[in-house]
C-alpha cells in the first residue's frame, strides 16, 4: 500500500479545506438512519476506535453503520462486528483516489451522519463534509468544517479520545449515552480455531508451567520502537526453563524468526504462524503473561481484556497503551518524548538523536522482576 502517496495527496487537500466555509446546522428532529464512520489507519487505531463505534450503534439502534478505511487496518479482523454493515476501502494511489471520489460522492451524500475518527487526515474531513451532518476532532491539522466537534487532547488515551467524540455526537441528539466498554470481545464472535492452533496449544504444559508470550518486534516502518533483541534474548534465557516461552510476531518479524532458529533457544517459535484473530483467541483462552513492544499485538490483547507488560519508547503509554488497570508499562521520561505525534502528522522512522535512549535506559532487571511477580500472582490466583 502506497501510504506515502496518500499522505502527499492529503497535504494538498489541506489548502482546499482551509478555503471551505463552515456549515451550520440546527438541532435535528430525526435520529440518523445511515451513518458512515471513518478510520483510515492503522489496525491498532481501529481496535481503539471500535468500542466508540459500538456506542454509536447502541445509541442509534435503527441506523445502519458503514466503515471507510484502508488496507492498513486489516479489516478482516473486524468481520465479526455485527454493528458494522459494510466496509469500504479507500485506495491510496493518487489516480485511484480521484476515481474513487467520482464514483462514491453520491453515496457519501446519502449518509445522514459521517463521523471522522481520524486525527490528521484531510481526505477524511473532506469526505465527512458530504454527509448531511459531519463530526470529527477539533485538532491542530483539521476540524474547521465539522458540524459536531470534540477537542483533540494530545495527552489523552486514544480509546477515551474516540469515546469523547462518540459522546459529543450522541449528546447532539439529546439522548442518553450508552455505557462505554473499552474491550472488543466481538472480534471473536464468528471465529473458530483451526485444528493446527488447538494442537499447538495442547503441546503447552500450562497446568504446571506458566505461559510467557514475548512480542519482540513491531511493524517494518517502526523498527526503532523495538527494545533491543539482546534484552529479549536475556529474558528467554532467564525463563525458558521455568515457563513455556512463546515468541510471537507476524510477517514483519520474520528476521527475528531466523535469529531464533540459529540460537540455542527452548521456545515455541510462533512468528508468522497465526493470524491476529488466532492470537486473540489464544490470549482469551490461555490468558498468558504477555511482554512486548508498543505494537499491534498488544492492542489485540487489550481488545480481549488481557493485561500486558509493554515497552514504550517514542510514544507514551498513557496515550497509546492499554487501559486495563492490571497492565504494566516500562518507559523512560525524556524531554524529547514523545517524538511520535500522529495528530501533528509526525511519525518518525528513526531516532533523530541517534541514541534511542528512551529504550536503552529501560532496565532489563526491572522487567525480569516484573515478569517474576506476574508469574507469582498468576500462581496465587490459580491455587
């Protein structure tokens, strides 16, 4: 997917939106019957957004809700959500985007309400403008043309950010807001595990040994968010005789799978073996201890209510981490953090200081002690 082209096209749209007049709407008499929600990227963001979308569906039960997104969100993960009727994919190449607009404009105009859950994309605000009523964030790079707005708060966790926007929309119709639940167990509503996955689980001796899942990777465009492999190497050596250690990852972590194959590790190498829904089902069924970098797999765990032990460097845990009260995070306070600020379209690919001190200063011994405490806590709960 050519995300760079999409962002370049998107920046040009900012000039267009700045010249568009604001629209005014009086309090509507009828609740919306057709709603489009927009969240263009990425999968972790979509997992954070969907509980707020569920609030919208509960507040307007007679409405149909469609979702506009891109391939980056891995929309198959959300196929089990019964409150999403249709998923529409926005292309990311310039010519394809223009053709898409020409074909879809009339459809966009039919929506009673379009809610833009993106924090900085201009194209999503432009699309929202075609709805009879539009809603979105009042943020540094966008928000001038929405009819209903929620102020974007840079320090607020993204899940609660999306919740607040949903509340603003619901309050516009002067109806009671449904309760907010940050987990998303519905992603497994249509899922059935494969025989291969169940067989792999049966190999684990989780009755007498704790299961420790280690996620040492991140997406390819965010490798500088990774805590050094040497740290995970030491953790594996420390726990592989006491736990069933599983190393997790997907296509972006194949390089780490090769490292495992060449080393003297007594672990289950599950990198590249399972889909995200497979992992969600495993987390729900096995309830392992999960340690990993800031990344998509931790969002999957949070969606099904599994506490996590997470490593945060360029971004802040309070902003992008788990909202589970039992989750634990390791991060280093520095003047340059966070350097990842999506709402300003600042998504660096490397450390501008060249040191990644925010990660190197995280104590390996402290992480090991925390895992040991979690093992003991799980043992006490079991017995």
